């Protein structure tokens, strides 16, 4: 490569900054047009799957229903059409339903913004943001937002979108306006972020409390931290405050949060229940344990710390061999078979689905014939995707303990495993 020349991974060479900027501009136009085309195709898909494509019998017996993906007055679609669209877009079914609804909302309820999108004057992502805000509005409300924003939609901010929607609600839906006013007056919350667990087993807690509740809570935490120190804890004040929150939840500390007074009556403790499954694996050897509730990894030392608590109830389950072939003559799997299936695949095994397996249905991959309630024929499917397989014409073949191949009613094939979904053909 000559001095001053830059080459991309595709082998294209650029000799000057002007050439790089020109190439970026071209790619940007291509990407924008592709997004517009995708939105148009989603609308075309909705048009091709109206509710009159659903058999009357299917509606009566509940196998497939009518789906309102957008706001009042927008066309309804056949329920199962969402799955094919979602996979074609590389999305989960829930995300695909949202995308389809956004496209239908823009096309049928925000015609001025639709015209701006298809003309390339506003990016698709911003139009979708507006559509998601207008779906709850009545027709007149959506029309108001469309007219109010269309003239400058390419430059409008999120705050302008919110103001236009609020104005539409105030003008055309006073009942909803009052409901939102009451909700806005009560923004209290307490969030425990179990989706972001550190390797050391800690999580972030965030909240907004009523002032009186916050004062009581702070006093209880401060008193709890002091009591832990009196009991011999040598941790820092911040650590003791965090420990006090858990101790209060389990009623380990002798605090009366209602009156601020000590009680002579012993308070029943709420024991922490820790269920341990022992599996010998590479991760276990290297000191890593998996937490099923949050689908995260923590250190084995952290698990030891949890077990050491005086109020921790530790349950060690019998070791389940995930490779053992279990079977029963009954239609319903045994508790051990369900546990084996859940531990083998922690989520629904439908492409792109991440719903947890424990509350899911345990599906017979091949229809029950009186003899095939057995480990290789069982896998967790959330209720929605169980219905896709049972009534929507989707088929699945298990290719390994944690790998499945799905075929759509239109013949597209997708490979699923615990880490990703891949389009085969």
C-alpha cells in the first residue's frame, strides 16, 4: 500500500479525505434508503395478512386471533404473521410486532410524516419514535400530532414530540389526560437492577420515594448499619448500610420501621433461600457460578458468602445429569424432567426469544404419541411461541441438546442455539 493510501476491509482504497467523505455519504444514502424500503415492506406484509385471511374456525377455537398492532382505525393483522416478519428482520417476535405496528401507524395514521419518510426528509428511527408515542391516541389526536410535526419533523426534538402528544391528549382525550396527570404526580419507584449483576454479585438499586418514606428508610438503614457495627462488623459505613438493607428485608435486625420503637416480641425472619445445583464444568473449575434468576455469572467465593449468612436457607438439589435420557409413560413430564429441560435451555428455544424457561410450557417437539415423553423430545417454549408451533404451521427439529432448527410456514429455516439465531436458507 502506497504512503498516504488507506484501505478498508473490503479492499477499497482511498487516497484523500475527500474520497473517504464521499464514500461515507454514499453509504449513508444507501442505508437510509434500505431503512425506508424495510418500512414499506412491513406495510406490504400487513396488507397481505389482513384478518380476513384467518379461518372462521381458527378464530372460534382460539388458534389464531386478530392483532391490533397500531392505533385506532389502523388495519388489524392476522396474529401469526408477526413471526415470519420478525425473523426476516433478525428480531424477536416482540420486537417484530413493535416494528410492524410502527410501520402501520405511520402509514395509516400519520400520512404527512409517512410522506416525509418515503421522500427521505426524515429518518425512519425518528418516525418510529413518533409512531410509538401516538399509538394510544384516538384518530383525531394522531391527526393533530401528524399535522403539528410534519412541517419540521426532520429537526424536531424528543421534547417537541412529547409536547405535541401531550397537547393532543389534552385536546381530544381529556379522560386519558387526567389519568396521565395522576400518574405523573406519582413517580415514586424503587428499582433493583437484576439485569446488570457484577461478577462480585452486586447490583445497582435506584429509587424515588415520598419524602416521609425516604426519611424513615434512611433512619432505618442508619440504625441498621450502627447495629451491625455494635454486633462486631468491621466493614465501612457504606458497606454496612448496604448490608442493612438486606438484613431489614429478611427481618434480621431488631428494628420497628412502623413506630421507630423496639419491640419485645420476636419478629419472624424472612430467610434467604439459596438453591444450589452442582455441576462439574470448566466454569466451575475456574471459580465461576451461574445465577439462573438473572442469567449472570458470579464468583464461587460470592456463593460461599451467601451460604454463610445465619438466615440463609441453603437447598442443595440432587445432581441432575443433563445428558441422562429420562422418560415417562404419562403425557405430563415428571418434575425431574422439567428441571432437566430448564437447566439445559434457560430460555424459550424459539428463534431470538429470550423469555425465561422456568415459567414456560414444556413442549413435546414431536406430538405426543403415548410413548415419547422423554428428554430428547422436550424443550421449553413460552406460551406465545408454543401457539406458533401448535397452530401456526411452524416446525422444529432438535439437532443437539441446546440446538434446534426451525422452519417457517413459508419454508425459511433458522438455526437456534443458546447464544444466537442464524438464518440457514
